[in-house]
């Protein structure tokens, strides 16, 4: 109704062009209305997503007075077989990321007390799948089972690390474990990938040695 009013008002101002635009808009609307069943539908909490006659509310959906509403911000899922309707939450954290998950990511910055990591994937949930880039942090107290004198000896920007998710709210990661830590590191001098040599990291090109909190899987590519 609002649209019709707007068009009517415009028509009085711009008469020659308006009827053409009106036809185009209506056609476009009709096409869009046929599609949404297949397209992901984004909803906010409280949005009406169906009725109890059509669906059974599942996760992220609730029934009230015969209507089904979204309980979370997210994407509507409809299982036609079970007549189930649910809402998969969309939040700032990567999808399906949970406390205890092992993630792989790249160090973006190292500060006195934290190394910042951009998470790129979750172990066992498709290592190659890039979840939405989320910044996490490894606090100096969560690096290893020993005193960390200087975080700059443990991580460097561009390092690829394997870490465990400690908490989702602050996106804290831990590398306290043999297989957790740096998986791949680059020479601070010439950017060549460093190799492990007698428990130390050495640049095969310029012979520079560096230290890191190494994963026991360093250089293997095993996540
Ligand atoms: Zn080098």
C-alpha cells in the first residue's frame, strides 16, 4: 500500500517516465516472491517464520499463539520431510566454533601480552573451509606449560598456528600442548619458511635462527 501511494505521488510530479518504471518494479517484485523458498532467509529474533499448521518449531524457533517466531538472529532452515523449521544463529564467531575446538589460523600481530590470530579453519569441520575471519588472541599465560619470558620469542606475524579454543566470548586460544603451537613460520629476515634443525628453527636460505612455541607437527601440514 505504501508503494502505491509513493508511485501515485511521483506520477503527479514526473508523468512521462513513471508508468514505465512502475511496470519494471512490479515485474521484479513478482520474480523475487517466487524465489525465497530456496534462498537463505535472514531473520531477527521475534520475526514470524511460520505457523504451527505448517511447521514444527525446532532449534532457534518458538511457538506462540499458533505462530512460529525466530528466537535468534540467523538463517531459517526448513526440513520439508519432518516439517521442521529452525533458525541457525549467525553471530560474530565463526559458524559452529565451540570451546575445545582445535583451530588453525595466522598470527597477525604480537604484543607484550597477547598474540593476535585470525582463525582460518576448524579441525574436523573442513580444514579447507574458511570460516568468516575472526580475530582471536593467545594470552601470554596460555602459550605453554612453562614461564614465557617474552612473547616475541614464541610467535611472530605470519606464523601459522594450531590452537585450542578456550572461550568464545573473548575468543581466547591456547597453545598449551605438545601438538599445539606454530605449524609454519617465516624467516624474519628473508621470509623463507623456517626449518626445524636440532629443535631450533633455522632459515635454509640466510641461516638465521629463530625461536617459537613449536607444535610437534611443525612443517608436517597436519592439522
Ligand atoms: Zn632467512
